[in-house]
């Protein structure tokens, strides 16, 4: 069970705390981005250099790395794929995700999208004083 969070008593204090949390998350996001870039560079170096060295892997003081090869699908012809899915009913080949941008564009053009309903979601907009 999750720990109860003690919230500030006044709404103004809630706004200030939310602003502080978002600022802290922004800083952490920048650190996360930098770490992710470094991770990608290290992975690329290992992928590029390990096979050339004929090693099955490499071991450091903390861990061992090996290059794992896996076959993944990528769409080269969307029209052919769409025809195949329509013909076979193999909709499991696609992820179930609605493009909010595409739906919004249609709604703004006063077009209906069959099977899609609008749901009003409330969010908080914060601006610094």
C-alpha cells in the first residue's frame, strides 16, 4: 500500500509545491537526458568494437557485456501491410494507440471519427509569478 502524502493546507501552498516539484523534475529530466545520451554512446561503442575484437563479451570490474543479436520487424511498405491486415484480420500486428493529434485535427475540421468519443480531461497550468 502506498504511503500517505502530506499535502499543504492552503491551495496557494499546493500551487507553490507543485511548481517546485515540476522544476525539480525538469532538472532530473535534464540529468536523465544526459545519462541516456552517454548510455547510447557507450552501447554504440561496445556494439561497434566487440565483434571486431572477436570477443564473445567483455568484462569490467562490475559487469560483463555481450552483444545480443535479435531480428525485429520494420515496415518497408505500409500499403502492403495494411492490405495484409485487412485481408487476414491480423490486427495484432499493430499497437492499439489512438493518435490524439490526428483526432484533434479531424475534430477541428468538424469531422466525426467513428468509434471515438471525446473525454474531457482536466490539467493544471502553472506559470511562474
